[in-house]
C-alpha cells in the first residue's frame, strides 16, 4: 500500500528526467521567489528580534521547498492547518509580507489584534490559513474535523495539516489520524521531519523506522519524500490531495528535510546540532537545487538569486517599517470579541484599566521576550 522509498524528482544537478510538474514557467518562478521571500522574511525577522523591535521569530532556512512544494498543490478553496514554521505556505498563496509583519509586531492591524505570539499567523484570505496553535499537535484533530465537515457538506476542498516530527508524539496526531482513517476524511497530513524537535533529535522521537510507517496503524497510505526537492513534495502532496478530493480518504506524507537554523530566536543550535550534520545538509540546500532545475529550463542564470533576493528584502523591510509604525491595538480590544454583552465584573476591570491609562498615559506592556 505504501512506498517508503525516498521519493525524489530533482537530481543534484537539477535534472528532472521527463517529470511534468504541471507548472508554467511563471509558476515555477513564483515557487522560486516564494522560497527567497521566506529567506528574506527569516533574515529580517532575526534582525528585528536581535535589535529588540519584535520579541520572537522562528527560522525556516532549509525547509522552504517542503512548505512551497506542498502549498503549490492546493487550491485557494482548500484549508491549511499549519505549523508555526510554515511561512512559505502563506507567502506562496499571496499573503503579504505586511500582513505577516502586522502579526510579528502584534499591532492594531494584526488579524489577531496582538493577542497571539509572533509567527502565530491567521489569515482568511487569499487561502484559509488557520490560526496557529502553540500546543504541539492540537491542530491535527481540528484539521481533521474541518476536513470531515467539508466531506459532510459535499464540498471538494481538502485540509492540509502540517506538523513536525515532534508533533507525531502528541495525542492529537494519534486521534486525528485514527479518525481520518476510519471516516476517510479529506485530509493530507504533512509531517515535516526536519531532524529536531527543539533539541530532541528524530532518532529519540520515535522507535519506528521513520514516520511514514505510522500511517499503516491507521490504514492510511503514506509517502516518504525528499523535503528539499520542491517538485517531489509537490507531486506527493498532489497525490494526497487528489485522493482526498476523490473521496478516497487521507494520506500521510513524511518530508525528510533539515532545519538549518535554531528552533527559534531563543535557541542556540550550536549546543546540540553536530557541525558535520549541518555541513551535510548545507550541500542539500533546496534553493540551489531548484535553481539548477530552473537553469536547465533556461529560466535562471548566475546572479539572479542576488537580484531577486534584494527585491524580496526591500519588500519585507518596507513591510516591517509599516508594521512598526502602525499603532498597537487599543486597550479596549482586551475586552472585545469574547462576550456579546460584557459582564459587570469584566466591565469594572476595564474601567480600572482605562483609568490607569488616563492617569499614567500607558497601561503597561512587557518587554516582549518569549522564552520558547
Ligand atoms: C504540547 C506541547 N509540548 C511542548 C511544547 C514546547 N514545544 C514548542 S515547539 C516544540 C518542538 C516541536 O517540534 P516539531 O513538532 O518537530 O516541529 P519543529 O519545531 O521541528 O518544526 C516543543 C516541544 C509545546 N508547544 N506544546
């Protein structure tokens, strides 16, 4: 039923044999630029955090092809239940760097009105990108529930549910896959095996031979794919999506990749990632691999990365400046969106807070550090 041979499309020199990605030249270039946008967003967020302008970010270097390849197999009517590391899925589908930066600064234009941590994005458009859950794996049954609802309504949308290798140790992983397997919910589970869950290496995460095999316990077909090969991830995801749309149920995809940075801006991976391992994965960087493919099609020449990347950096920097200049959410928003009618005891707490604001001109606000 399953195929655990590591699936690849692109060889190291960019050859793809007679593979047909189904993407036009413009779409291939959009995939490429989306990966560079992830890098530009990452690099900018790191500088913003180190200079104290934002509290937290999550590095994505090395896993861009998994995110963009998977996202490219979805329609905008589909639903993404993302991991906090899925910047590329949002960017590929046209979420603007500005909307993402509003979240990073927690300002008044942030979709969550500053109530979430940075990188806990939530977008209704251009694709359903469901608010990120901090507790690992809790979004897996949520995504299965949404997928199942689509099936009951007779819609042909699917849910892509993305999580890390660490996410497979959560209760949500087991209950989510079990339900989806039994009820043939239109879900595609994307396990991004990026080598570590914070400092916990994959080999200590599970006694199984990898993660794809876990699908068998739930009657779910699985695919093991090279996560640094954008076209292979796209192909594997497209297969899962097609099965789900056809009513044939879920698919589990294990994308083997590597987190080339720290877990977050609060982490120092040099304490636990062996240098040889990093060097080994540096050689497998998904960006030059895709560039070699584009070059073989006459779409890329030496120097194009620098030109495109500086355009991405300018876009992200402008987004960051705009987000920083946007006011923070007003104090009143603490009390909105929960009760239709605010109860008396909450109203009096609000009055106290507004009074403090009137007297002191500032009702507080912490240093913004996040220890995770
Ligand atoms: C239930 C729960 N336990 C622990 C944590 C702390 N924590 C935050 S991120 C993380 C690592 C998750 O690793 P993985 O799922 O592999 O994703 P990755 O960060 O590698 O992309 C952990 C343990 C949490 N957020 N929720």
